[in-house]
C-alpha cells in the first residue's frame, strides 16, 4: 500500500487516507447560509474519495466575512443546512471538517468575479477591524483597531462557532490563522503595531490565537481533532517568518492542537511569493521536524506521485488539495489506481472503477 492511501489516526478519528480537500471559498452564500451548491460541491469531493473535506472559511461573525457571499456560522439558523452537508459527507465514508475564520481588515470585499476590491458602505460593505489601524491596500478603508472588549467578543464568536460546528456534525475544526486574515494580522509585526499585551513581543502577538484555542477547547470534544492553519511566512522584510511559525507551532502542540496546516503569504499585497510545484512543502517539513507536531501541506500539489513522494520523505502527514480538487473532484479515486491501491469506490460508480 502507498503511504498516500495508508490510514492515519488522530485522537479518536480515523482518516482512511492522507488526502484532504482544502477549504476553498465559493462566495455563493446569502447571509452566511449554505445552499445546494455547497452540498453538491463538498459532497462530490467526498464521493471522490478524499479522507477529509474541509469546508471553506466560514465566518464566525457577519463582519468577519471576506465577501457578502461567504458562508457563516454566526446564526443558529445556519446549522440546519450544514447538518445536511455533514450527513452526506459522512455517508460517503469521509470526514466533514470546517474552517472557522474572521477576515479582519480584509473583510467586506466584492465577489472575486466582480473585482474583489473592498466595498464602500453604500456598496454593501461594512466597517472592518484589525489589530491596528493599518489597511491591507492603501485605497482600502482604514480598519478600526479592536479594543480589549472587541478582542474578547471575537474569542467568544470563535467559541460559539465551534459549538455550532459540533451541533452541525463536523468532526474536525480548523482555526484560520493564515492568509492575512484577523488572527494573522495579530501575529505579524507588519500589521500589529499595538502597545498593549496583544502587541509588540512575540508572546503578545500570539496571545489571540492561544486564547481562541483555549476557548474552543472548552466546547470542542477532546476526542475530536483541532487543526490550525498558519502562514509560515509573510515573504516580507520584518514580517512573520518561519522561525516564528516553528515557535508558535511548538506552543500550539502543548495547547492541544493536533495538526498545523502549513500555508504562507497573504498578509501584504507586495509580497513576492516563489510559486512552483510543492513550494510550501518545506514549511510543513521544517515545522514537523522541529516540533514533532503533525503537519499538512498544500500548494501546487497536482499529481499522485508528487503527493506520495512528500509523504515518503516524511515532509508532511496530510496532503491538502485546493485548485486541483476543483479541477478533479475524483482525484483520490484516480490516484489510487495510479499508485496501485484498491481504494473503495461508491457502489453506484463501481462499474467505472479503474483497474
């Protein structure tokens, strides 16, 4: 059996293989509510054989949405449709996961196919918040720095969102602390110029993510996995870097986080990102090697052999597919054939099984 199709156990949860559908925004919700689009999008990838399907960045508050089309879990009414999605995913032998998120200063933007720029109030935008009064783009509205009370409200929103995620049937929660969104804005000295105990030193800048983790642990069952997605570097001078990412990952491991989902960038628009096949794998490898925590890797992983090689070299524990899973929802089923593994196919599709 290949490493890619070997099982992995995290706490009480068995992953049938090492392939994960990465959270990818669909920008297709209305007031945060999921629709049949989300059911079919996520469900088809569960049919396609991945072990874990992580739902897109799901906002913990209305003002935490990247766009008005983002999914949300800030209302109790959101749960019912999400339950139908998780039921279907589980019925396919896959695990339903959810990424909980707050966009901070990068919130309130137009849909990507409508330009993606930050909306003004008269265009349907809203007041954004951040660690400090520093906009992402110079032309964006300056965000309001969160007060201590505002920070506590954000932490409470993540906690309530985790409670609702459990009610909705998710088996994995991932905290979004990457890509320049709110928690990342606190982590990086480029976006965090605070002078209180949430800014300045490394210990202060990581305080928010640690408090979010602590709050979620009060409601998320200890037998279910908790992941954190981080950007391992800002790709910018004087910003968050891989050494700090390693240090944070080591601390998160002691706080009961099970896996670091290793991405990068997103904090500043001028970052020079060295895109290429598997370009983020070294971050997952370094964090795994230096801390002993499980890691997932993502970014231009497009072929079964490439994914297998990453695992065989011990560079990561899970392979997350983003755009490739949009292009090929049945990647896992096809990859098993390429690697010579006998992956179980859905019975209605059995007559098409690849030898």
